[in-house]
C-alpha cells in the first residue's frame, strides 16, 4: 500500500488523498484516542510501530499520520465533552485533519515566544498573527488548527511573558489564510504551509483547556510525542539498511561480490548496529511511558540519539550506493533528504541536549 508510488509522490511533492483514506481505514490517525471517542485506544508502543513501519518506505506519510494522531490526542486531552462529541470522531478516522499551530516565523526553538495574539470581544476571541511550517494545514481533509496564542493584555507589565492559550480555529473562518506550500528538501509529499490570521473570530467555547495554560498543558501532555519521532528515525534507518543490503548483495567490484570487501561488509554492519540502537532506545522509552514510568529524560534521549543516528545511517547508506545514492529517485537519496528534518522537528537536537542536561541538574 505504501511503497508503490512513493518515488513519484516524492519527486512531484504530491500529497495523495487516496493513500490517506486507506491509512484512515486502518485506524492510524486515532491510535492515541480512546475507543469511546472513535479511536483505537492503542498504547504508545503501537503508535511507534506504525511510525517505524511507515518510515521504512515513506517518511512523508509517517509525519502526516504522526501530526494528525498527536493533534487528535491533544484535542481529546484539552477539549470539552461537547467539542469532543462534535469533532473528535472525524479527527480519529482522518476524515477531518486538525493541524498543530505552534511554530512562528520568529520563534525558532523558543516555542514559548508567541507573537500571535488573542483578545476577548464579548463572548468571542479575536486572533491576529502568523504560524509557519504547519503540517497538514492545506490538505483536502484540513478543517481546523489547534492554535496557540498569547493574551493581548498587560500581563507582561512585570517583564514576564503573556499567558498562552490554545484555541480550536476553523481553517475556513474569515480572516484565515493558508499560504503557499513550502518547497522542501525532504518530507516532500507531506503537506506544509504557513498560516495567517487577521482578525479571526472564534466562539468562546473554542478555547481549549484552561485560559492562559494551553501552552503549558500541551507541553506537559506532548512530551511523549518525541518518542514516535524516534520511531520514525529508526524506521528510516531500517529502510536505509534494507535498501543497502539489497544493493550490495547484487553488485560486483574488482571481480568479486561487493560484500566480500571488508570495508563494505563493515559499513553495512555499522548500519545494522546504529539501526538497532535507535530501535532499542525508542521502544525502551515507549514501554516506560506505557507502564506509567517517568519519561522526560527517555523521550529526549531517544529522540536525540535516534534522529542523529538516522542521519548517520542515511549518509553511510548513500555512500555505499556510490553514484546511485546521489540520484533523486533512489530510496537512500529520499531517506537522506528526509533524515535531515528529524534532528529539527519536535525539538531540535540542541533542545534535547538542554533537557537532558537539566535533568542531570546542570544549570543550562
């Protein structure tokens, strides 16, 4: 289902609605949503298995599923019962996509530096601002965005930051503009756009969670979301390993099989060792989450190491492919391009190191 057409989807930067519908029928979008609300009620290990398997072939599909799954789970966590009943079943099946609107043009890794503003007008909220790099914001299924906005009042008078709330904003509301899709190095067939909000009015009951605590609640809830990114990294590494094994076992060099050269054999062995390391870290963290153990450090470590290892694996795999690894339509070239974002999305490697250092009691 996933592998056929992946090369053309990537080269064309084409989002495939038919593929998304097939994946929706498998229940992947609602993995972290309880069965009572239309989801699968699966544990985090199951979500990681799905992320890994998709990424072996198509990281663009994996991130499409990942963002929708965490948005649906976050919506379930923050929304009132009435909002859940109205919107969550369609989110869980993928019939209705809900984007995650946090990143801003000037924020970078300082995700709490929110320039988007929300102010009360009567019983409504009026929102102005912009978001960038927003996945699943311009697909045929995109209906809403969970938008994070700071309150437009004098709460910063003492020098602190304004409190941040989360809102459910319809993407077809007056004043919402979905910008042109980005031309990306990787994840080419996933959907990514900037979003602009100009006097966007949303009803008061579309506030998600407690007023002024949306960002804090989301961060606390989504610590586990780094672990499926580690799973995606492990899946990408596995894809590189499998493609490289197929390549080196079908080639000859200097009159003998390519695999008989020690440099090649050792290079493939390194790919296997790095892939296994990424997988072990990932599923250790997921198991700890599922069994109720603290995972702040494990989430950061697995995300950091798996994403860094995926980049090393993709580099070495493309090297072992020689000139074929430099061709845009080869599997390892696609994996090489897709790997680059893994050390950036869901918190950069630098942020993960900062979190790990703080957990060790270092004054970072």
